[in-house]
């Protein structure tokens, strides 16, 4: 353990970093794929429309903050870049195979689902932009004396960017009334 400006800093061995890399990459992929699947299930609570994916996706910001804490901002950006590809593919496959919670069969993968593809692209783009924003904010604030400032601010800003980009890409040039009856894939 090291100290810097009165703060305890941890130094991780190569084995510890490798183990952290595997687990953090795994959790990035799981949270993204799970959230993209769960957005198929909308609900309304006290007049507010939402989906179950809105409850799982914020965990990606915790995962990103841990990635920055262990590997630093530069390497965290590279890790985010590399995990987004398998997360995108897994999200698409799971969402095509299990539409509205029902198994569609392997044959469903034989034809490209434009709707699921568009949502996957929106999620992919939003994830990249949101996570890069999270990394920038977290990295700038993580040395502050108020320990909760970095994770709180980075989650708020990253999540706001993620949401803005997701809806902008998912609904670009699409009339909203065409999407509402489908009732799925909304974060």
C-alpha cells in the first residue's frame, strides 16, 4: 500500500490485475447483455413508464469505476472498447432468441432482426459514449477528499449521456407512435 497526498493507494500485482481484468470484463458483458434483454419488459409505476433494464444498467457505472480505480483511465478506455464487441453480439443474440421472454428458436438467428439490431446499435453507441464520460469524470474527481463525489458525479453524467445517446440513436427518424405498441427495448 502506498500513500499519495494523504490518501492510501493500492498497488496490484500482475496476477491481481489479470484476475480483476477477467472479472470486470465478464461483468461489463453480463450487465450490458442482461440490461438489453430486460428492456423488453416494460412496466408502469405511479404513471412513469420504465423497463426492468433500467434497474440493471446502472451497475455498468460501478463496474467502470472499479475498472478506472484498478487500471487507470487510459487502460480503462481500452478495456471498455474491447468488451463492447462481445457485449453487442451477445445482446443481439439473446434478444433475438428470447423475444418477450419466449424462446424463438435457433432459426430466428438466420434472419437479421432490424429492430433488435437498431436497439443493439443504440445500446452499443450509448455504452461507449456514457462509459467514456464516466471515466473522464471519475478520473478527475477520484482524488477528492469526499470519497463519494467521484462515483456519484461520474454515474450521473455518464448515465445522462448514455440515455441521451441511446434514445437519439434508437429513435432517429422514427415516429414514436410506431415504437410504443411494441412495448420492448426501451431503457
